[in-house]
C-alpha cells in the first residue's frame, strides 16, 4: 500500500523549502541581481543552523563531547528526544541566526560587485558559493568533510514520527507564507517599480535619483537572509549536512524553476517550483517500474530541464504565468 | 620542486590561452557570456576519447592530427547549431545580455548531460569505461618525438605547445590574412558600423561560432594527453579559471586576457605549492586563490564598460 | 526657477586621450544654451562629467541656485539628479518593461516610501496617488495623455525624446541637459519638442543645455552657444556670432 | 471561464502527482503485492536499492546494478529450493551519489511500503538517511559505507563491510612489513579519506622508527597537478620513502599519471587503499609502468582464495561480462542477508527484520566471508587482501597477491620481480 499522507507531507516539505528559494530568486531577478550563487547563502544558513543546533545543546548540558564523535552524536539524539524546551529554543535561535548571518554576508558581498554588470555579479556569486563550500571542507570546527550529524529535529521529542513531520511541515509553510508576503508586497509597490527599472536599465534608475547599489545591497541582504532561513529549515529537516550538499547544481535547479514559471512573476515562480519539485519527487514512484536503466533517468531529467528552459526563453519568455498589468496597484 | 611547478605553469598557461583568447573574441562578436565553453572543451576531449577507443580497437594506433580535425569539426558544428537554434533567435528578439547568458546556461546543461548519456551508452555497447578514460597516447606524436630525439618525453610537453601555437596561428592568419577574418574583426569592433559598411553580420557571427568553438576544443584534445583520467567534467572544472581570466581581460582586451592567463596559471601553480610548503596550507585552497584574484580585480579595477555596471562611488563628498 | 551651472577648468582623460581639456562654461540661470561641436568633440563627455557619470580629473562643477553654491564634483549621479539636474540620452533610454506613466513615476521622489519597510507596511498608497496625479497632469499638460499606458516599444522616436524630457519634471528639475533632442525626430515632432522646451523654460524658469551635433539645425531661439572642438572650448557667444566665427567654420568644414 | 495559465499549471501538477500515485496504487494493490498472500500465488517482497548510478561513484554503481540482479536471481532460486513460495523484487533508484537524493529515495521507499533498503553507497549518504530510517523503522544495509562515526549501536543502520579503522591497520601493516618507515599519507579530503588517514597514522605510528606526514587533497577535481607537485615537495622535504594514497578510482588514476612523470615520486614506494582497485584507467601503460617501478601495492576488503568469491566473480563475468570491483561481494551478501532476514522475521516489519537480520548474519557465509555483525551493526570480521598491478600478455591487470594476517602479510604470488 502506498502511504499517501506520508508522500504528501514529504513532497510539500520539499516544495516549501524550494519555494522560499525560488520566491527570493524571483525578487532578485526582478531587481537585476543575477544570483548564480543561491547555494552560497543557503549553505551558509544551513551551516549556521547546524553549528548552533549541535554545539549549543552540548554546551548547555555541560557535556564535553564533540559533535563529531559517536558519543556526542548519540548525546544529541538523547537531548532532542528528552528536552522539548531546549530542542525548540535551539531551533528558533538557529532560524534567527541563519537569517542574520546570511543577510550580513549578502550585504558584504555587494561591495565588490556593486559597480559591475549582471554577468559578473552572477559569476562572482557562483564562485562565492564554491569557495564557501571549500571553506566548510577545510575548517575543522565545521566538521570538514564529515559535516554535521545529529542536528536535532525540533519535534524529535514527539512520540510518533508522523506528528513531527506534520508539525515541521507547518513551520516550513508558515515561513513560505511570510516569504510570499514579503516578496509580493515589495514587487507590487513603488519600490518594486524601481527594482524593475534597475533590472532593465540600471543607469536610468540611477539618474532617476535612486542609489541603485544601496537598494541592491538591501534587497540582496533581505533575500539572502530569507535564503539563509531556508538553509536552516533544510538542515533541521535533514538532521545531517555536509559540504557536498551545497554544489552549484542546486542553484541551477532553482533557476530552472523560476524561468519555467516566468522570469518576473511571483505566481509563475511558484508554479514552476511546484511543477518541477513534484515531477522530481513523484518520478521516484515510476522510474523503478519502467525497467530500463541504460539511460540514467537523472541525466534525462536534466536534459529535459535544460530544454524546457530554452524553449520557454525562446517561445514564451514571460513563462507559464506571466505577470499581469503594471506595477502600480492602487 | 620549482621545475615541476615551472612545467605545470607553462602547460596551464598554454591551456588557458587556448580557451580564453577565442572566448574573448567570441564575446566581442556574439555578445554572449557563454557557459557552453565548458562543453566545447569536454566535447573536444570526448571526441578524442571515442576516436581513440575506436582507432585502438580497429587499427591499433591513433593520430593526433585526425583527432584534432574531428574535434574541431564536431565542436564547431555544435556551436553553429546552437547559434542557429538559440542565440540567433534570441538576439533577434533583442533580449538583454542576461537572458543570453541564462540561455547559454540552459544549453550548457543540455549538452553536458547529452554527453553523459552518449558516453554511458558507448560504454555499455563497447563494454568499457568511457566515463573515466585513461590518458591517450598519439602515435604520430610518439613518432615525432622519436625523430626529434626526445625519447621518453611526456606527450603533453609536445602537444601543448604544438596545439596552442597552432591555435594562435590559425586565429592570426584567419583574422589578418583573409577577407572574412577582417570582417570578423570589424564586427567585433562595432557591429552596427560593420553592417552599415555592407558586411553580412549574420554569416560572420556563424563563422565566429565555428572558429572559436573549434579552437576551444583543442584545449580538450590537449587535456587528453595530460590528465590521468578523462571525465565528462573536464570543461566544467575549468570554468572558474577561464571566466576569471576573461573578466580580468574585461572581455575585450586580448593582451589583458593573455596576461590574466599567465597570472592565474602562476598563482595556481606557484601559489599553491608555496603556501602548502611554507605555511602548511592544504592544496585545496587553489580555487580560493583564483577567487581572490577575481575579487581583487573587481575591487581594484572593475571592468566597467563591457560588464554594464553603473558609475557609483561609495566614497562620500567631493573627490578628485 | 532655474539654476546656474558653472564648469571650472574641467579636464577628463581616458588613458592617453584627453576628452576634455580645461573646459570652463558658465550657464546663467533660466537660459536655453546650445552646446555644439563635431563628433568626438567632448559634448557628451561634458554631460557625463556634469551629471556625475565621470569624475573629472581636474576642475570643478558647481550648481548655483536660490543663492546657494553647491560643489557637485565627484557626486554620484543619483544625488546630482535629486539636486534638480535632469538629462536625456542620445538614444532615448526609457525602461522597456514599464509604461510611459510608470517611467514618469520612476523619477518621482518617493522619499522614505521607497524603502523596504514602507513597502511591507503599504504606507506608500497616498504618496503613489499624489505621484500618479502629478504624472498625469504633466502628460495632460503636454497633450500626451493618450500614450500614458503605452510601452516605449510602441512609441515613435519623437515621443520617446519627449517623455524622456518630461520625466525630468517629475523630479522638479531646474537644469535640463538634453543630448541631441532632435536626432531622428520627424520635423513636426521636432517643433513640438521645441515648443515643449520653450514652455518649460518660460513657465518654470528652468535652465536648458542642449547638445546639437549639426550646426545648421540649431535650435531656434537658443540664447547662447558654446562650441566644443577636440575637447576644448573653441568659441562661445550669441548663436549667430558663434556660427559665423571662422574658427568654428574651420572646425566644421576642414581639418 | 477561460483556461488561465495558472489553472493550466495546476492541472499539470495534478496530473504529475496523480498519475504516478495512481500507477503505484494499481501496481501495489494488485494481488502480487506485499499485501496478503494468495493461495497458489508467489508472495512478492520488494527490496529497495538506492545506488550511485550517476555522479561520482557512477562507474562502480553501474556494475553494482548488475550484482543486484545476480544476487536476487540467486536468492530467488535458493528460497524456492527451500520450498518458500516467495519472490524478491528489486526497486532500484539512482541517488547520483548525493545525500539529499538518497534521503528522498529512502522516503519514497518508505511511502511505497518498503521496509528494507540496500545502499546508499557513501557514508555521508548513510548519515543523511539515518535519522529518517530510525524514526520510521526502515532497515538500511549499506555495502560500502566505512566511516567510523556511523558505528552506533541500536539503530537501523547495518553495514556489510568492516570499518576503515580495520583496513587502515591492514594497510599500515603492509607498508611497515614492506620496509616503509617515513611515509606521506596523501588522501582525499573527505569523510573517507580523512578517517582512513587518521587511523592509518594512529596504527603506523605504533611501529618503531616510523614517521607519518599528512597531506590531504581536494576531492572531485578534474586534475591534480598542483596537488601532485605539492606531494613531491613534501616527499622531498621530509625524505619520505613511501607514499600512502587513499583515493577513489578517477582521482587515483589522475594522481598516478602525474606522479609517473615526476622523478621524486617515481623513486619511492606507493601503497594504496581499496578505492582505486578495479578502475580501468589504472591499467594504462603510463600507470602500469609506474606500478612496476614503484612496486605499487594496495589493500582491499577481501577474503583471499575464498571459493565463494571466485564462484561469484565467475558468474558475474559469465552473465554480465564484468569483473567484480570493490564492494561487489559485500553488496551481494547484503542482498542475501536482506532476503533471508525477511523470511526469518515472518512479517514485513522493520523491527522484526532488524532482529532477524542480526541472527541471519551469524549463520551466513558468502563471497565476502562470514557476515556476522558486531554490536554496532557493522561487519564483525573483515579480512583484507593485498592487490597489485601486474603485467600480463593482455597488458596490465589487477591481481590479488596476498593477505594481511594480524601483524604479518602473506604473499601468495610475487607481483614484482
């Protein structure tokens, strides 16, 4: 028997986390920030969350165990199962810290890239992501290649696994709602129009009196912070992270979702995300029963994603659900 | 180990030059920040791999000349087709440079995984592992080295200078000695003016795609004589360095690009070794060195014009 | 009410090329001034220096209005724009994805209402209403109501130039710097543009600096003319004087 | 109402989610499913596999897939011979050697009602699925995860291979008995390489007069020139007599090819871990000659001269035309153990199967030897063989040339003259 409820919970959790990424990317793209380094901020958030989620409970309970030892990992499991207050407060603290750290990083990064055009911005952010990954890989307190394990699930103390999953889903979707609110309010405001102007012709926006690099850095700080929170949510959902989870292919995936739906429409981005994430997850229930394995399904999947991106750009640049009307909504 | 570092510095400089000079020229003509450069390198290398397997199993030997010609043709054709299918229609829609770049990203993904599937199928058909292939030896190069009295010299030491030189020579001759080449240069300088003076810009752009992609694929062929394991990741792994070099050159100046190639190659080969030997840093900081150079370039001398940035200064008040 | 523009011995070099060589001009308030010269004489570079695109290598740029003198050398373009300096471009630059109305609104000073917090709290509604009313009244005043909801791609070159000029009014510009306003514009539209410039100049007292590349098509009724050649100021004076200056004729006709 | 893009897209999503659900419903609720046994019908059990068919470990993943089919054929024949009216059916998913995909795979297995999952390959992937598996009582049997940090008792993770700690000891013994005294450990900077190197250092330092220097390199690059140059500098400055290389296949081939062109590195001995064993790239003339020159040796988990292993290798070659690479034997045994444990448990339930698995493993002996688990659910007894690259008439070939027994190494053939 197929477990429909479990299927839906898992699927919607993945979709929720991806939605935060694609919504923030939509805002970035509509402000002219070609963020090819989405994974940098995501990973930073995840690592911040993991750092707090493992070191802090061990420190509070007065244990000297390292979070990378078997002892420490087992202790973390025990704490998360027995101490709901500590478990939840560590999680909430991580969310806040993930936002702060990623936002600050986004703000700092705007300095080197403020004067160059979008191609260089994209490329610089792309390499930033890779450099951060190498940083995690070579930093001992971050677990080097081992990464973190035993990040406490905030609802691990619940007796049934299903209950914990459902509660986590609710948290993820509350945050999706918040992100949607922020992104749509900004995009449908005079600021949204300024951002659009910046994207199309930054010089004109500058001559219109707007300090575009400053606005850009504020937007990037906000979206990076939100992306960082998505990273925290990911880390606590996964309960173990390591540097190799944060490769550029994640960024390209999000880009594909956003392009599919329409490059500057919120609804489009949401649709693209839901569509692609659903196909990805649901495909697991079909692929094993097809029977042939000569062509790796993952390769085929990427080819289709790439082709869909190209077709959308060529034939329907506004995507599945284009943004309707002007910006001004009175 | 200064000699080893010198050798790798020399080889990598040549490799980077072979990729970045055509890249910059292509950008000046096509205005596409082109991710598929990675594919050109990989397809060059994999044409060599497939050909090597076929030649070895059918004839027992393999030739560099044949490999170079087929790599050039295959890659050049792919580039021309991708221009016709993607970049030309997009350019006619007058989209921004960003969209061209994103499209090239999509195309890069497609081409990358097509190659994976091709090498998987070839591997299972020929019952061998082509997804990770051993270093290739070219018999005509062995012959050449023996004739020249260089017995025991690694093939890469011969092939790298040979192909890099050939690439530069072809580029120089085509651009300066032929009419169509001069047309390419004219379009690179100013495409509007060029079209006004009666140059068929469309054909020149197609030719540029063919030529630059073909020349880039030589880097892939060079790679097959150097690396111990050829994988479909070859091109992707060079992207960071290649674009850093191109950005140092501002995507316009060929001399600055060449200087950038030497700089990055030097930083990577000497820098990594020095830091590892004297400061005990791990060699994995190599990409960080490249990235530092990129950041320094962005802060000290941002390539303003071509990259489309705005003139904004964070310093306050009047300044000279 | 217009402002006075003072450019003092400005020099701008690009590599070894001297694009502007100790250029000094002094545009009195509320005049329409022409800036002429052959291709490559430094007209647009001068605009770029005044509006903050480039920082001059030497010299100063000053704006004098309401009895105050402000040294704007090295300021960022957005700050100079907020001071009341509006410019247009040789090839009109409007935001393609925004309508004419929205393009106008982009130049309105929303102040703190353009901040992220204000957007989240939707505190901008009143200001937006005022801005739209203002933009519509400007468009109406110049008979452009009908194109308010069109996108730039649907407009003629003349309309683009017109909108580009008018959007300066959204930010209360006191100094307009127009880069070849008549290039590629049909003659009836050119007349309309001239009328518009005159009207703004008359009613608001704004100062205009207008680049014109062809000496013969110089704007009717320009009050004063500066002639640039090879980055230096060649001549200045009343239009007919300047045009008949033999150095100017030489610069235009021969080597 | 006209069809808006939004409603169109929702329709699409509905189809995308609904179709596979419907499909699986129809297949899993059909009589042959894991549900109630039907008279006369063979009862079918599904076993989940999450294999690295793409990504970094794809070259061995492709061979593993064949091993899975071989093992299931053997298992099904065997249980039939015992008179059980059951068949085992594989459900194979690719995880791209990525952690998040491994978890998503295990989650979808759980939702399909599958209680036993074989794989994932890498330790980081096992870590990623551990929390979910423990919470949902899914038995995970990894044939190749060797990270010591996963040696946790009372969980749902089993490993049919010994931890790297044991192999590190074997490699240290091999290196020492071969005369190595000052070694540079050149290893992947990842979970596998770092843990292996740590243990190697620990054991090798216990011998007299030994010195160990540690040099990690970034894994996953497509070239290792500067890394090899740094290694040469290190060997020269420390006066090392041997290099210990802890690597996978592609990186090892690359490193050895560059080392072959380096005079310093060609004049020291080389000792390798099990990762590169079986990789075709290592049989190129460049590396083959280098191996002869440096008398290259490696260890790998293997019970040398185990007739079951030879039989397994022969069958694999006959049926699928491939040579078994590293961890093929442990994968084969993982499949067998899973099958017998399901039968012994009597019901398809995670807890029951876990308990049964421990018992079954005590009495099973396969290509990888005796499979008994220790208290952490890892293989309790692991033997290690010594491999070399030898020159034959068909070019260079891998050969198992001996075994490590406690503190000594027994050679069955002399690989290098």
